[in-house]
C-alpha cells in the first residue's frame, strides 16, 4: 500500500512539473507584420503553423532585410482570424505566449498565438488605379500630361532663306 502511495505521489509530481513547463508562460508579447505563410500540418498531430514577416532594418548592411517569426496556433477561432488576414494581406499584431517546453501535439514552435489584432487596411490588388502616381480620387483614369495648343492660332509662315546678292 505504501509503494502505491509513493508511485501516485511520484506521478503527481511528474505531471505537475510537465504542466508547469508546458502550461506556464515563460514570456508573452506582441509581434507585428504580415503573415506570409499559414497552414495546418503534421503527421500524427495536426497543428496550425505560420510565419510572420516582421520586416526590419539591418544595421550591418544598412538595408531592409526580411525577418521572420515562426509561430503555432492552438485555438481554432484564432486560426480563422489568421487565415482571414492571410487572404486579405492585412498587417496584423499577433499576441503570443512563449513556453519553456513544447510537445508535438501543441505545435512545432514554443510561440503560441493567443489573439490577433488587425492593424492595417486590406492590401490593394495589382492593377488598382489608386496605386498609380498622379492618380486623384474620383478620376476615371490616371492624369497624363498634354501639351496645350491654342485653337485660333495659325502656324507661322515659313521664312525664305536669305541669299547673298553679289551685285551690290
């Protein structure tokens, strides 16, 4: 009887430690950008996995360099919001929790998205006239410069070439 009690106590401690390592949030925060990839994948355990393009400025090269943030999603409602943001190309802020340990049935990363906030308008489709330079709201076509020609002006008469007269 005493051995069974010790075994149950041991199992309780092991599950308590595992719960603390997987359920407790090591850190939490926010990342903003556009979701460039989001899918449901896995062989045995299907999980939602995504990549957020955070963008950024490289101090080494002095140019814009893409920076990616890999994340996992457990909640189906949050996954639906991320999917909608991918379809519209909107900029989002992802609220996440970082766990100390990860198990395969929770996702492939240690970063789990808890909520999504849409922060940008939907992306304009290619060929949209409002993306042309010089376009003003309410116009049917982009502005194209034209040369102004007065209507009543007649062309100037051609001048006769001057020839040198040798009889003078």
